């Protein structure tokens, strides 16, 4: 690089930071349209029932009500029984909270009043709530109407991008009709491997339904542009994905749908195509703009949280610390809709970043009469890591080995494969563990007071790779504009500015980044799965390279010098050895402004599909204090080391690590969607559903490890999924270190910990 200083590695403020903290950012609910109508969903009361009749008479009599829509009214052109094809329940209610009708009115108040007056007459059906009972042969069915094949992409394709391996198989054990997904991965003879072990440990682990906990509820607005284009403005994580799926759903040409991503108030995997079909259908029917902004209770009851799971895992090692065999049986609820089930990626992640002589993992997706499942930051990873990393610690204790040494001697090599046959490639997990091993908190763990403990866990996420494109152009004032269709949920726009600045020898402050709508932006992937920096960032780098070549070629004409004798440094193109003859980018841009130039516009285009994945790996070290009298667990310190490939902006990386680890602490200690025995949600507000709050968040220390990804922009990898993966496992191991008692059920609430400690004292 011909630059005096590098833009990479500088902690600069986020581009979106100022507008957000000053209130200037416009979220989806802030964006209106002339003649806007307001929608309110009517949510099912029973968890399982057959719809006999929907009476809208009283609702339509409310002043200002324009329409009350049911499934039969929607102009859907496709067939299927997934959420996309059934945004309103047709004949069967699948959970308490499923939308069955949509009231549309001139005011939000009229819509809310009328929604209370819609009468849904039903015949009760037996709700299926218990996961293990739902799987048993002969169990009552959670769903009677189901298409042979579900339409729509799965959470795996949207959030993990893992490929298929030769050892994949379909488990054939007898199960009920509620089991709609089956996945298995096998390598070697696991029975023989476990039989050859000196130590075998096993356990059953359970996790709860967990909501993404975004501050801004789901919001979407649809309207018709002057040319008849259906225009959706939404708090969505994927504008192009939304466009293609909505077009397919309503039988429209893709060009007849335009999607604009509004500033988004948190998503974490949950904001993709949940309510957009409803407002789109209403606008197509009524020919007026329609907006739906969910209340917090509606968001909890009808959207797509992370599912509950039961994980039975067994693993063993020889006395020298060699991991030999792993066997696991995983069950994940899919709730009412199964297309976003995560049992497949969970099966891959349960094997972990370790070498095994043999492994066998079977995983099942099971329909129940609870809210439909979706993706939540690193879907499947917190659950699978919670089980695996506790058992690794138990193995270390039984073998009388240092837990870090046991992990390090069994880490995968670059050519080793994940459970599904995908190569791991170069990862920095060994260096992460080395840095943790040298940390004073780990070295001094034996001298902690009674009731305190330190826990360790590693986390791994395979990453994702998707097609992406970007545009980079030089403006007349010498500034540079980058155009993508990415929805920024984690500071990626600031990363794009850094990438462009590095390629052009300027500062990130000289770069503007625009997130355009689908009518004008280059194609971009869904913002999730840690794909954006790795895929779109590489496209930005290629677009910047193309712009750089054009700038140099044009400057060569102006300076009448061979392009090979020019360099682009600090915002100027100059002859090597005679910098005083140089031209600034502002001078170059100004010379092309207008309509008389004989040179093409200085604009670069770049596209990419990374050839391989760039997995994220991290090591977590947690210090806790446990009050045996109350069961309260307090996290005192949290150290996280993560391989980021290359640190484009350390400040943003630290923010991602803090945020992800904080969400992981929510998994560990507080968060659970609680349902009663007939499927009614008992924790549908933030008064009942316990999120991490500022006083609960511990002191964080971040350790950035850089093992460059060959196909990432300047070696960078994704970040976001990594810090959540190992948090719950590290907390559980720390609680065991503090108390001597092992806890296998999440979350580790004070009552649960107290009961466990009391039972252990009595044993």
C-alpha cells in the first residue's frame, strides 16, 4: 500500500452514532406517508384450536375502521403452510398469539379498539407443550394441516452457510408426527471410541425459549409508489431478501417491489419477514399506505424467538487427555412453524472446535404449540456450547488436567473438518486460550474467597458467506461515497468507510456510506450470521480497488505520465519522486464535474462470494460470586479473547464483544419465556422477562486476537456471533467452581441455584 498511514486499526466513532444519540435518526415508526392507515393484529387466545368462524361485525362498526382482514382476504399467490405463506392463521391456530386477523383503521386508537371486538369462534384442540412428550410415538399432534414441503429459507442458510458433508444421515428412530426435521452427522465408530476411553462423562442439558430483546419492536409500512410499485419501509435486517420473498408471495415481478431499510433499533436475527407480508397484503387490497407497529406484548407473543432445547451429550477421553468420542441427541422445539428451525446448525456446533476419533450427533426439530421459532445471535451456539463446554470441564476435572491444556491439545487444525465436512481453516483459538491462560484472573483462581469461582469456555461459530456487491465513487469535492444495500445493525457502515479509506490512502472521515433501497443499491445479503464484514466488506474492497485504478488512469492522462509512475497517497495522486506535481482528489473530482468530460465517471463496482468460511472463535473467562443463602449469582469480571481476523476498528469490536457477552449473560442468568401448562405466555413484557440491565453488567476486558482470514477484507472476519457463544457455559463452569455443584438447566436464576445448592447440602 502506498499510504503514509493506515486507516485500519483506528478507533473512530461510528457513522451512525451521532444521529442515534442525538435523536436525529429516523426509525421505521418515525416514517409516515400521506393517507397512512394503522394496523393492529388480532392474536389467537388458545394455544391450539380449529377456527370455525371470525365475526368482524362489531369491529367494522367502530368509527374509522377501514377493513378487518382474514387469511381468506389476502392475495397470496403461493402455496405452503410456513409463516410466510400463512401470515394469518387459515383454519388451525398453532399457538396462543398467532395472528388470525388484521384490523386496519384511520387511527392507531381505532384499530386497537376494534381489534378487541373481533370474535374468533374456535373448537379447542389439545395443546402440545412438553418437548419430550411431543416426540414420543403416538403423541397428540401439534399441527394437523401441514404442506409436504415448507417454503422459504431456513435459519441455517440465512445465518450459518454451512455445507453438507459425506457423513450426514437421517436418524431413523421411531418418533411422532410432530418431528418435522431430522439431522444426523457421523464420523467413525463412536461406540468403539467411547469404549476405549478411560473417562466418560455425560449429562442432560436444557435451555429455555429466549427472546432477542431488541428495544424497538417490529415495525413495517407498505405503500404504493406513483408507478404502482409496492414500497415497504421496515425495521428489517434484509432488504433484498424481503423484496424477493414478498414478490414471490404475491406473484409480483421483483422489480414491482421496493424495500427500504429504516434505521433499526436492534434485531439480533429476529427482524426478517415477520410482519412485512401483513402490511404488504393490506396495501395491495386497500391501495393505501398501511403501517403496523407491534406493542411489546404482541412482539413477545407472535414473533420468532430462540427455541427451547434438550441436549443429551456423552463424551470421553483417554488418560493422556486425548478426546476420543462424542455422542449427542438434541431436541429443539420449532413451535408453530418449522422453516427456521436450528437443530441442524446446533448439531454441527455440538461437536465443537475439537478433534474426535469418532462422533455421532442426531438432532430433531419438533413442532409444539408455542410461538414459532427464529434466529437469535449465533442460533444454536449458546445451547450446544452450554452442554459441550461443561462436559469438557468435567473431563478435565476427572483427568486432573488443566482445563485450558485439555482444550488446547485437542483443538482442530486448519485442514480438519466440521461435523458436516466443511473445513475449519485458520482460526486463532489457540492464541485466545494462550492469552487467557496467562491472565492474572486465571492464574490466581485458586486463591479466591469462598463463594467465588472462575469459569472458562470456548465458543465457535462457522461464519457465513453470501453474494454481495458494492459501489465506490469519487465525488466532485474529492470525497468518496460507498453505496451498498446493507442494513447496519452493528457498525458495519463505519467498517466500510475504513476499508475504502485504506484502499484510497485517505481517512475514514473522507468517506460517506449510503445504504440505498433495493431499487438502486447493489445486491446485499441479510445482516446476520456475521456475514456483512466478511462478504460485503470484501465487495467494498474490490469496488475501491476498481475506483483506485480509474483514478490513477485519469490522473495519468492529466499529468501526461505513465500510470505505473503514479502513487495515491494521503488524498493525492502524485508522480513517484516528485510529489509537488500531484493532484488532490478534490482537483480530480472537480475536473470531471459537469457534462463535457471525455473520461468515464470515476466509479468502481465490486462483487464477491467468498470461497470459504471464516469461522469465529473466542475464549471466555468469567469470575462470579454465589450467595448460598439466596442463590444469587453475581458476575464480577468478564474477560473475552476473540479472533477477529484483522481489527478494522477496535472500538467497534470492543462494543460487539461487550454486547454479545452481555446477551450471553442473559442466557446464563435471567432470560426465559415462561409458558403455563396450556401454552399461555406468562412473561410477555420487560416487567416479567428479565433482561440484563446496566447494574448487572460486569467489568469487561477484551483481548483482540488477529489471525487474518485470507478472503476477508484486509484479513477481517465477522465479529457479532462470537461473543455470545461461550458465555452461558463459562458462567455455569464458574458457578461450579464456586459451589462444587453442577447446574445443567438455563437460566441459572436465584431460585434454581438455591434449590440446587440446598439439594446438594442435603445429599
